[in-house]
């Protein structure tokens, strides 16, 4: 029931650097959407977001799963069903992090509309979209999918999802491992056209709780790392870990040591996207990093 110009409430991040910020706001205006920044999801901010639904005729919510779930939990605590205060509201589309069965129930109860799950990646765009019967159909018009275990293509038990995208003329992705584990069904969907993504494991981010009580999704650190990559130009790999409520450890692989200016720039970016007063530890490591 949605159209290209349907009014969207977008729970998403946004670059905070002035030029990039303005570019995103122009995109939002052109695409008829209102952006709800997910960098701060404390109760007073969520109340401001709720007030907008009372005055704007939104047709759907789109954005990060964990951020939308936090908004839904806020509504449940207040015994509010979003559809009741925004009658034009039709559905909720979640993306990025894994949508659990529990999360789906929370969203359905808080919003009073159907929940549709999308799976995508920044590098390749939309990968799979949920149909009405719960099938996750792969977007095979522009992407080719494989699952790989230890370098061997595996079509039975699944494995690392590997994507080939030749539509990106600036930087084609050939057998690109996006870092997720899944199972692709051999059977086609009921229309006999699309393969189905049966299971998706991983991609679930934690919530960051800061000393001030501010709550941010783990995905906020993507914007921190994006800024660092653009400003330093020397990072090869990195992992950011929250080790204490006020402490973050940056483990980085670089061609050469960071300068004092570059380290200070990293700390300024963390303050910009999170909050001041955090203890930022920067460790340069020599070998490939392990997730965990």
C-alpha cells in the first residue's frame, strides 16, 4: 500500500559534519521523509519523536531494528499504540540488525500495524525483502548470491553470504563477503522466480549506554569510524569496543602510527556522535583483527 512519495519516518543515522549533514537533509526533503536521528534515544528525545507523529501524516516507519524497538518499548511503557495517534500509519519496515521474534511482537503491539523485515548492506543496497507469508525473497535482478564455508561454495547448510554486484560501475563487488552468515534455499518462492533467504545469523548490534544516561545504537560507531576513515586516510582495519560505561577502545591497523592531531580528531568525533568526557583508548595493532 505504499507509494514512492509516501511519507516516511526514518529512524536512521546522519553525518554530523556540516556539508554531509545538509546533503542528507536535502535528500530527505526530496524523498518526502522526516529523519529521526538515532544517536540519542533517551526518553526525552523519544517523547519529541512521538509528538511529531501527532502532527505529521506518516505512512510508514523505516530504519534500524534496534532503534525502532527502543521507540516501541517507550510507547508500551506509556500504553500508547502509534496507529491510534497517527491514523495514516500503515506499516513498519526494519533493516540492518536482526529482527527477532520477540522484537516483532513488541513492534506489532506498540505500533498496531504490520511489520516487514528488510535485509540490506551499505555496500550493495537491498538484499532481501519479506513478503506477506514471511518469505525473504532475494533481489536477484541486480545481485548474485552464494554461501561459502572455508572457501567452498555450500548450498545446503549455508555459510558466509558472498555477493557479486556488477551494477556498481564505480566499484564492482565480485564475490564480496559482507560478514553475515545465512542459508539460501534451493527452492524458489511461490511465484517460481526468486530464491529465498531461509536464515540470517549475526548482524545484531548492542545498545550503547553512556554515563549521562543517553542511549545510542551500536550502529552509531559506524558514523564515528566513517569520519575517521575520511579524515585520516591511513586506516586499514579497525574494531571499536566499549569496555566500560565511559570507556571505548579503538584497535586499529595502520600503515604508520597516527599523529597526535589524528588521535585528537578521533576523540573529537566520538564527542560529536556520543558525548564529551569519555575515555578513548587508541591501540595500534600489527595483525588482522578478530571480531568478538
